[in-house]
């Protein structure tokens, strides 16, 4: 049974039509289909062969939206959600375990971005603009083996 968004009779075990999920989350219907293709969310078909999503998918779609907004690749989300069940609402422990794993990935990403920022600042700051000296773009002048001129452009 489905209810309209905002209906006070909504229950945690309600099934939502794809349009309802889209309206509640702000995710386009096409995006929801794509997330389902990737295994990030799941639906079942009703008697009229229309997708119906369990209400607990709203949380997953919300997390996907936030992750996309900050540049987290969908593959990373697949890995983070790997142990979170699709067929039932996840337990608090399952969400906590997934959150810890995702937090580690975000921390690694933050450190990588900080290292890149430091390398870019150093590279730009030195003013040499030399591909031979630039440890960021051409460590050890490895691109010299490919010939003369710009190799990365």
C-alpha cells in the first residue's frame, strides 16, 4: 500500500512508487533507475509491473545524493553499501558498520586531496613551470621517453 508524501498514515513498511521516491528525495526518476541498475537501491514490481520501493530506500537515496554532491564516485558507494541489506530495513549495527567503513574512505580521500593541494601549491609556487622538474605531473621526467612536446595534453 502506498500513501502520498506527507500522509500521516505512512508506515515504515509502506511501498513507494518511483514518482513518490523521486518527489521525496529530489532524485530524478532516471537516476533512481540507474542507481537500481548499479545495485545501490532495489525495488520490486507490483501486479501492474510498476516499480515499488520499500520506504527504507529513502535513506539510501538521500546518502547517494549527498555523496554525489561532494564528488564521491558511485563505485565507492557500492563498496560502502556492500554489507547493508537491500531486502529489509538495515539494523542500527549494520548502518554503523557501513558508516565506519565510509568514514575511513572519506578520511583517505581528504588526505589525498590535502596532499594534492600541497603538491599543486608547491608546483605553482616554485615558478619553474618545467615538466622535467615537476614532481606532480611528471615524476622523474618519465614522459621524456615518449618523445618531445606536451605528452599529457
